[in-house]
């Protein structure tokens, strides 16, 4: 799949809310780092906008929150950076603590509600918001790198949100990962799928390989601070080079 990842992909031009993009959207060269923590289910549930969205739990009362940073160097449009804050969920399906989460990770199909999605350019914001219903807004997202570590820091309106620092692990080609992302617009749930080709990829379950910090001042970081995030990361994922395809969104109601 790595040699012809974009082969045979048929694209169309979509226009909505005066925004036009060619979809599915292609990302040719991306660096990403991500981490998953637990949080209090009862508090996360308050942030989910639809009753059919059920937080995926590791154990009863503790669900899963994912933080992911992306440096999109080459896409179908101009380059930009992005940070995703999402909650792993099932939609209209019962979740079983521990088992559902393990099934997602083993099947490499991750289902989540995208709670916040800051980006660095207006073009990226408009495309995501107008065509997918993604909660995108403009922020300062900076990547710094040295021989051993890569760090992503996010500020918006001069106020800190978070910083994610990960070790540069030894990577290998990995199997594709499918992300099923949920949003809502006017109380209607929407879903869009992302297929990732991790050409260079590594995972670590060692807490020494990642450092996640909530910064101070922004309402997003203040809300996250109230979720009871776990002290240890469940898994850290590092991919200095991957490709992906973002497919068009669709309605989930009849």
C-alpha cells in the first residue's frame, strides 16, 4: 500500500459556504506525534454534543482522551500545522470498558469525537469548518526539534493551551490506520474518515518517552485541567513521515 497509496483515488470538487476544495483531500508529507491519556468519564460526557456518543473507557469511570500534533508539509493545498484534541467514542453502540479500547487499537480503527482542532492558516480553518463541521480556529502551533526530541507548542490569542514533547523513536513502515472522526453541525452528527499510511512509525508505552504539559491562560487548557487527566500516558505515537487521505463528511441521521 505504501507505493501506490494515492493510486486510483477519484476526486471531486466540493463547494459549501463559499469554500471550495477538491476531495478526498491528500496529505503527501506529514510529521505527527500523539498521546492518549485517561480522564473522568462523567466530565468528558458533558463535552459530548450528542446523546449517541459514548466515551470509550479503559476502566469504568475512566475514558480516553487523545492529543495529536500534525505538521502538514505537503498537501493538496498550502502547508499548515494542526492540533487535534479528541475523545474516543462509539456512536449508537455500547462500549465495554477495556475491551472496546483494545479492539480499536488492535484493529487500527480509531473512532473519536473531535472536540478542538486549532490550525495555523485561514485556508485550513475554512476548509475544515465549512466542509466538515470541524471545530477549527486559528492558533500559533510551533514545532521544534533537536537530535532526540520533537516538541509542539500551541498558543491562541497569546494564551497557552498545551505543549507535547516526544522522543524521536526508531521507526519502521507500519500498517494503515483508519480514523473515524465525528463532529456536529446544528445538532446533526457528521462523520468523516481519514486513512493514514504510516511510512515511518513507532509506539512507546514508556512514560519517559513523552512529556505532556497543560499551559495556562486559555479556556481550552482550563477545561482540560478539570477533566482529571491521568498522570501517565497510555501510549505515545511518533511518525516523522506519513501520508493520509481525508474523505468527505456525511450525515449520520436518517
